[in-house]
C-alpha cells in the first residue's frame, strides 16, 4: 500500500511539474505583418552588434530580474519616438518569449518591432514581428513606410478552417493557412488591408500606393 501511495505521490509531482513547464512556455497567435506593425509602438530596421545579460530590478521576493540587452545600429525608423534606438531588451529565455538568437556580428539586418516601456526603453518578444530584412518581400518593405499605417483601423481576421467569413465591412479575411497550409503565404507577403473611402476595408496588392479610385470604389 505504501508503494502505491509513493507512486501516486510521484505521479502527482511529475504532473504538477509538467503543468508548470507548460505554463511557462511561450505561445503566440499568428498575426499578419500589418497587424504586427499596427500593434507595435516601435518598428525599426537595424543591425545587432552586441549582446549581454543585465539586471532589470528585482521581483517581489527581492530576486534580481535578468534581461538580455542587445546593442543595435538603427538604420531606419518606420514607427516610434523621434530619436535613435541604441539598445533593445528581451526576456532571458525563449520559454518566457525572449528573443535569444539574433545574429550579433552586425552583418545581418533585421526588421524589429516591439513595445516602448515607460522609461523609454524598447522591449521585444517572440510574439513581435522580428525577421531578417533580406527575407522580406518588396511589398512588405514598401508597406512599412505608408501602407500598413493606412490600414491600422482595419481588422484582419485569420481563417483557420473553412468555412469562414468576415463579420463587418472593416475586416479583411486572411486565408493563407487554409489555402496554402502556411502562415506566411501570398496575403502575408504581398497584400495589405486598406480602408477605402466608404469606410470598408479590402486587400490591396502592389508596391505603389493605392490609387484614389481604389480608396473610393475599386476592389483590389
């Protein structure tokens, strides 16, 4: 009987430990690049030139809070404060959504989006849009300067399974997953959801800014 109780006790401990592991795992819902842009406080193009672990205050028990600090060279700011960003911060582990694998040689350029903290520092997570600049499409790069911002009042609704539909004219239906079985497909790489003159939103494709006719009456 003692052996059975011991086994049950061990099993409970293992289950609780596993639940703790799952609770600590980082989970992010897929978002279209335009959504990531609109949700971010800061969006920049930059090179990463350094990395170190730093203390960032203490938790409620007095233990030091660790964060990774990346030194960066900003190339261009697409959205954010009227000043240069020299460092970005992230959690020390991917388990808590920390971005731990950026190339720090200064040879690779990144698009980096994130949140502005109260002290003016920039914080990034695995749920933010962070991708090598060279892997972005021409449409995505061009959209960062104007088009994504034009659609921030629109809502992009992800279709996970058919059938799916929009619930309001201000929505664009994102179907990459059901049509191509990938998150970053044609709509992600080549389209932006733009608000038109009548208040409705629709997908627009192209590097050039949308024509006035599109904003008024034209379907993409």
